């Protein structure tokens, strides 16, 4: 099983799409709300170099945004 982390905000449409995608595909993930958690926001910016969400990390590989085909490939779903 892959280690999946998502940095998101409650108002982010693409974050919701990513989390829904994970749920539909039974992918366990750790979520950090960077709107309310300044420490995790700083961590996300340090890792990604930007403030856009979602930032998704799959086994130490980073994706910014909800790139469904790339995420599917990284998770071995296709």
C-alpha cells in the first residue's frame, strides 16, 4: 500500500475531487488542512515551493493539483 498525504483547504474544489477519488478507490490517506494549520502550511510550501492546493504526496513523489491520470498511475490503479 502506498503512503498518501494531501495538503488541502476546506474551500478547495480540486481538493474535494482528490479526496473523493481516494475514497472511491479505497486509498487511505492523511489529510492536512493548511487553511487552519500554519505549521503544515509552511511544511507544504517548503516541499512544493508554492501555496496552491491540493499538494499530494504519494510515496515521496509530489503532485500539485488534481492530475487524475498521473495519480492513478502512481497508485497503480491503471
